[in-house]
C-alpha cells in the first residue's frame, strides 16, 4: 500500500492511500479542527469520514502531468502511465496550485 501526505497551502490536510480496493482519502483531524482551513477540492469537502473510490479521485488525477510532460515523467521515473498513484507520488510534490503531494515513507519501505 502506497500513501501520500496531502498538503494545502503548506498545511498537512490529510492522506491519500492506494488500497486493495482502490483509493482512500482522509482529512487530518487537526486540519479539520481549524475553521480557517478549506477543502482541497469541491469534490472532497471537509469531513471526518474517509472518502473511498475504486479509481483515482478525479481531483488528484488532474494533478498528474499530461502529454509530452507525462512522457518525460514516464521515461525518467520508469513508470507506467496507468500507475496513477506512482505518477502522483513522483510528479506532484511541487505542482501548480495550493495542493502538494508528498510520498509517505514508512520504516518498512526503507529496508
């Protein structure tokens, strides 16, 4: 299972995980507790309950590069264009806009 930390304007907003059944996004409790924070997308409103989907959430899929830039990413990172989570983790840490995606490295991943 791969997981990413999702940041909004530099604040940890939540986590996106690739699961056996698809994808899950859940907001961080601290992020939800601050009334100044906004949802990362209109399709992912602020709520404590996790969002689940059998396919990559359209908002996150829209962050992934397209066209010639996608070709460069696939070639440089040796990723399959169908590996949406892999592309998101490799290409979207410093993307345009308020949201950034950072791979969550677990201790077992480092071994």
